[in-house]
C-alpha cells in the first residue's frame, strides 16, 4: 500500500512538472508572437525576391512557427530544470549541485545548433535547390513553405547540439558511462551519417560539412563523459568503479 501511494505521488509530481513546462511554453509562445513580425522581417531581409502567400491565414501560421521556435528555446532550460527537480530527491548533495550547472548550457547549445543550421546549412541547401531549378522552372516561394523548410533544417540541429549536456547529465546519474558510449560509437556514427545525408543536398561536400560537426559533437560527448566519470571516481561515488 505504501509503495502504491509513493507511485501515485511520483505520477502527481511528474504531472505537475509537465504542466508547468507546458504553461511556460505557452507563455513564451505568446511573448514571442508579439515580436514575430519583426523577426520575420529580419529573417527574410537577405532573401532575393519576395515571398508569396496563398491564403489569408498563411502569414499567421508563419508567425506562429517563428514564435514556436523561440518559445522552444526558452522552454528547453525550463524543462531541464523541471526534470532536475523531479530527480533531485534521489541525488546526493554533490550530484544536485553538479547536475544543476548543466541547465544553462541547454539553452546555449540549442541556440548554437539553430545558428549552425541557419547560417551554414540552410543557405547551402537553398543555393543548391535554386541552382538545380535554374532555367527550368519559374521559382515562386510561399512564406509557409519557405519557413517550414527553414525550421525543418535548423531545429533538428538545435536538438542534436544538446547531446554533450545530456550525456554529461546521464553520466552524472550513472545511466551512461564512457565505456558504453565508446562501444556504441559505430552505431552512433551510422545514425549521424544517415541523418546528415537525409537533410542535406545529394552532393559529397554538403554531406561532409554536416556530418563532420555531428561526429565531432559525439566525440566531445564521450570526452565530457570521461571527465564526469573520472570526477565521480575521484569523489568515491558508490557504485562507480
């Protein structure tokens, strides 16, 4: 009976954390929507031409998508903090302090991934597609398709760039260790290469420009996992050997 009560209490705590995260996202979404028009103008300032809309609500949905990305960037560290609060009772005092320090890095790495996708990958892919269609068809970009394409290329990199922090967090909790990560290297490389080939134009240079940073990111994650693991060993954390 006591175990059932504890389980119900954990579920209630999880529901509360998820609800707080959802509310944070909605508040950030509303706040970002107020500036969506200005952000839109900045994002299309370098575009050669004019975007079209096919319906009265198209531009509204573009603003919602833009606001959604910014709201996601705000919510990620909030979600990280809520996860930390949820697992906090099962952590030692040292683990609590160490893992809490990972949360600000979530926002920084997400922003870094978005910037990589927007400033490196997006113009590269767009130029390739323009060159492929040149002198064959009349190019007409709608705002909806243009921004969906942009978001599909940038947001995944924002999430992938979270890898080092997530690995450090899971290593600190004892769920991952550098040995497991090293053993999974071949499979991880394969998955990262597949992701790179899937989202880039079908040419060797583009594949290399995207694949190499992701593989480096994985190796950085292993190195950070080793660093965290050594610190746990030197601190004499139980169960670490």
